[in-house]
């Protein structure tokens, strides 16, 4: 276990780089949060997770145990990631099927997204709101003519 103290002298059992911003009190043991990552208050992070540089985890996100969040990943409110998931560099999760700058949506107005246990989400992979994802894969053949990726659900 990692035993460190935060600025109030309370022992915590995870590691946060001095330049990480960790506002949540719900971080599991043996989790590593690296420089410039931001974990907002209200996010829940399981045990044995690895959160890379410049990752953003919004309030309302739930990460299971043994989840790897690589550098630059953005995970928004109402996204749930089950156990043993790998999120590749710079992948992004959405929580709104029809986003508009002039409409502020919260809570029930956002679409839940579930990433199932043991899934791998490739680098720079977009994940659309509301689609449950099993193990995912990506290749050049799966890209549309516009350059966007199709989501493949695998059993």
C-alpha cells in the first residue's frame, strides 16, 4: 500500500503526483494519479488504477478496479467504467447525444455510458453517449470516409 499524507495530514492509501489535482475523497488503494491529471470531487476511482498525465475525470464518473486511464483521456459525468479496462491515450467519452452550447444539461439530461469489464478502448477513440461497450477494436478498415471511427461491440 502507498501511505502518504495530504495537506491536512490525513493518511491516504494512493499516490498522487504533487502536480495532480485530486478533489475526490473516493480514491481506492494502490491507485496512481500522475502529473496534471484532474480528478473532480464526486468522481469515484477504484483500487489499483493508473491515471496518466493530463487525464480529466469529471464529477459523477465511476471507475472500477484495475482501470488504466492513459494520458489525455477525458471522462465525463455519467460514464461508468467497469473493472480491468484499458483506456488508450487521448480517447474521449461523451455524455450528450445532441450537445448545444446554449443548453446546459446536468443529471438526468445527460446520457449514461457504460464501458464493460475487460474492455480495451483504443487511442484517440471516440465513444458515443449511451452505447454500452464490450471489448473494442479499431483498424484503418473500420474508419468511415469522414475519418470518424465506428464503434464495434464485441462479445
